[in-house]
């Protein structure tokens, strides 16, 4: 879109220049500035044409460079979405299983949950600079939830009280956000695939 606008602006400037020259030439009758003929004061139409060709060539060169950059950005975003699509369904199921285990064995909340928090952080794909902002926003909210979950575990250990309900609720919320990230990643992966065709 930006390159199209640049081309339109360049073409518009040339049209304005040519229109102004034609208008000035014919309305003033200043024949000595005719672009054709042997007059030394004539308009150098060859230079104008060469300048226009240079602008058009520069436009296509810029467009080609931006096309390659855009494809590289799409591939980087596609890789992140692919990792999310592969890793997150399993991760969400794992977290829900952990929540069930804690309900069944409340006394093991700290030990099980600590391992779960570590595993979540290891398996959660890290977004790169080319990932859509929508996905980064969901990822950041997920990181905050994991941090809150770890705080609950820390409080549980320090006070000697098992915050079972809080831990289970936090895990379920994490699993929900993970599934949201998975769905959005799947949507963006399809978009990237279409753009790269």
C-alpha cells in the first residue's frame, strides 16, 4: 500500500510538471523554450524522460526490496503461529490435568504446581518482532497470569497454607488463555499462508 501511494505521488508530480510546462509554453507563446529543435534554450525533454525513468526504476527496486522484507516478516510470524498451533493444545490439556491432580491430592499443590509453572514457561513460544500485536497482547497477559500463579505458590510455601482453590482457579484461567492464544495463532497462520502463496 505504501509503495502504491509513493508511485501515485511520483506520477502526480510528473503530471503536474508536464501540465505546467505545456500550459506555460502554449499560453505565453514562448517558442524559444520549445523542447524540440536546435535552440540552445530548449527544454531538455531527454533529461525529464531520464529522470522519470529513474523514479520508475527506483520505485520497482523499492517495491522488490519491500516484497522480500514483507515475506521474511510473514515467515517469522508464521513460524511462531506454527509453534503455538503445535505446542499449545498439548500444553492446555496438560495444565487441566494438573488442576485435576491438585483437586485429588491437595497436599501436593506446591510440588506439582511448581513443576507445572516451569514446564509452561519452557513450552510457551516466545514471540518475535514480526508477530501480530494481537498475539503479543495475549502472550503478555498469559505471562502475567503465570507470574501471578507463581506468587500464589510462593505465598503458599511461606505461610504453610495450601491455596488449593486459588491455584486451581489460576491454572484453569491459564489454560483458557492458552487456548485463546492457540485459536488466534491458528487464524493468523492461515493469513500468513495465504499471503505467502
